[in-house]
């Protein structure tokens, strides 16, 4: 649908209305030969649900006039917009008439009552409603009760009008702010049949979306008292002929300068352009701090006598928040930290290997062999053994017992990779002593 266009539909009826359905299935088998037994029939009950006694707020996309609004609403019919296009036709009613109607009542014409379902709508209406689909008699509901029968008949639209006051709209979701959260652009609209005219004083109205399910008697000519209708949703507003129009609002705008204090009040900013704000010290005591706009240039006071200035702190915190809100920036910072940590660990490992190689080259294999006999959990004893062996004369054959020394070293929490990394670069005596895997050393 092109932007700016709208399509109107008189109704959109669901395939199945709300209620309990029974599905019967059977299999007929025909053929030649010996006749067998007939397959059994299968019965399945399915319940189709729909709002009935109350309407969730998520079902209402919008309504006019707004809730608790005050204005000149006498030139536009109140209406409610429902997000589900089939909702006004999802419950049974005769000849396809919608089961929802929007009534606009003044405070002196009707009242909202709350109580159990059976008590609120009466025994006869409850029996009829329970016959359509079982319902809890003690379920709390809200009802609309007119002050007399004449008022009720004036408020309730005729059966033909109920059908005409409900329609479906299809709009472009990208072209309407109201449809921004909708996925298909279809809406059901229920319109009232009454203009909320204002009088000499503000008049309070209440818009009530009522249920007509099972209330065919509401139009009966032999009624003696006004029936109570179930209210699914309602909202109040006030119509005032003295204001609310654009002309009235524009004529009564406050023309004072932006940020100017009320008459008789001290200015909000001082001579330097600083705004006094309430703050809290580190010990929790209240204080007053100063803040200047970033667009207001002023040299810093070398000897400040006023409250602490938090302009720089506010700018710093604003920068941090803007950085934290930038997902790409955060990912790059995290990647930079990880790279720096990996580089630091690599440098530390290389330095440790180089130091180990230098110590081994200076002391020879004897300290390694003797120190291997000491447990890795006893660093002090190993240090003493290494110190004693450094002072002892070197053996004539430094490779004589190297194989046994490496075997003992492997038992003291040393891996094969550690042995290979003990001499990075250069010649090493270790590969000549290690036998192929699978052979005894």
C-alpha cells in the first residue's frame, strides 16, 4: 500500500468465532471380500478463545479523546482502535452484528458498578450468557448501569447503527505513527454514536466499550428497567467549550523568556552563568554545586569562592556514557585489551624461557638432576640443593645420568613441552637424550 493511503473494510470476520466446537471424524472403508468391522468414530472438542468480560490494555492501540484529557472534543466522534482486526466479530451475535459498542455517557446519566458477574448483570442475562459458553458466575466484572430506561435507550445505538459504527482500516505501517508497533497495518475501529458536547461549564464524560454478547433483549420494547452491560474498557475525559482548541492554546501561551524565573523569584544563574544544583558530598551530607553550560565561555576562577564547579565532571561523565552507548567502540576497546593482555603474557613467557636457558647453561645438568629429586611443593629445599651443587665440581661426563634426571623431572609436574621450551633457539642436549615415544628411557 502506498504511503498516505488508507483502505476501509466494512468487516473482517474470523473463520471460527469464540466458543467450544466438537469435531467428529470417521473412516469409511469399501472393498471386495469379507466385510470387516467399521472403524470407530473419533470426537474432539476444541475451544476458540477471545476476550469476553474484560479487554487487555495491549488489545487497545489508541482511542480518542485521550484519557483524562480536557479540551473541545464536541466536533469529533469518540472512537477506539483495536489492534486485532477480527475482534469485534469474534463472538456470536445475530446477523453478523458486532458484539462491541462504544457508549459515551455523562456523569449524571449512568454509573460504573463493580461486582460478581451474576449479581451485576442479573440472573436472566447470566443464564443466557452461560448457555452460549460456560462462565464463572463469581468473576468480578465492571458494568454500566443507566439511571433510567429512557436514558439507556438514548445511549444505546440501534442494531443497524452498531453494524455501521464498526469498520476495519488498513494503513501503511511506515506512514502512521500509531501503527509503528503493528506488524500488518490492520485495525478495527469502534466509533461512538454521540458527540461529547460541552456546556457553559466543563462537562465530564466516560467512554465505555461494552459487550453485547447475549444481550439481544437490550432492544426489546417490553423492558421495564435498564439492563446492565458489561464494560470491557473505559476512560474518562472532559469537554470544555472555553478551551482546548488550537486557537485557545496559542492565545494563552506563556511568552516569558525560556529559563526566566517566575516573578519575584531570584535568577536561576549567577553573574558568571553558573546554575546552582543540589549535590551530595562524599560523606552523604547535602551541598550545592555549580554548573555552566558548555556553550558559555568563561575563564576558570583561580580563587573560587562559590560552590564546587561540576561542569568538567559532567562533560567527562557524558563522554563516558556516549562511549558506552556505542557498540562498535566497546567491541574495539575489548579487542584492544585482549590483544594487550596476550602480548604481555607472550613477553613474560619468552623472558622466563630465556632466563631458564641461561641458568641451565651456567650451572650444567647436575643441579637439574639433583633438584629434580626435590618435590615441586618444596621450593626452599630445591634452592638449597641447587646452591650446594653449584659449588661442587662438575662431573667429567655431564650427560651420563641425564635420561634418569628427565624421567624424575617429568614426575614433578613438568610436561614434555616444558622440557623442549627450556632451550629456545641454539643447540640443546635434550633431543639427543629423549628416546622415541613408546620406548623406555
